[in-house]
């Protein structure tokens, strides 16, 4: 990449940091990371899920233990999805992915204009 494009990209990156989608994602991520309840639930979910995989792979399966672990992982899953920090982060991640996809589609349209037009203006980043 030449110096001019690098300078433009750096300027774009700095402006992007100030975009509402990015600032919301960063705030939601910080809230999620500092939410003791959600981190404990996710950690326990991961441990329970690992135990479940181990139990299911044994030749002499303990069906009662497997059912107990499955019940607990389902409870934890519901708890995780109901957590406000998780909801906020999930919503912010969707918005971030949409923004990144829009940026990628716009860049691709500059590089290969003929491949970017689907004929439907609803999916278009704009004519160039």
C-alpha cells in the first residue's frame, strides 16, 4: 500500500473510532466484560458443556449425569441470553457486523464495480 492510501486509511480508521456503532460496541463490550454475573455464567456454561461432551463420549454413559448436565447447561444458556449486558453486546455486535459489511461492499464496488451491483437498490451501498 502506498503512503497516500495508508494516510487515507489511517484517517478513515480514526474517524471510524468515533462512529456511534463503534462507540456503542466498545461500551457494550466493556460492560459485558465487567459484569460478574454474566462472566460467571459463561464460565460455568463452558465447563458444563465440556463435561457434557466428555460424558457423552464415554462408552459407559451415565444417562442421569448427562441429563443433569444438560439441564444445567440449558438453565445457564437461558440465564446468559436474558442478561442485559449480553443483550446489549449481541445487539452491538450485529450493528458492528452490518457496518463492516457495508464498508466491505463499498470498497469492493470501487475495486470491481461490475460485481457489486445486484440490481436491487435495497442491498446497495450506493452507485459510484
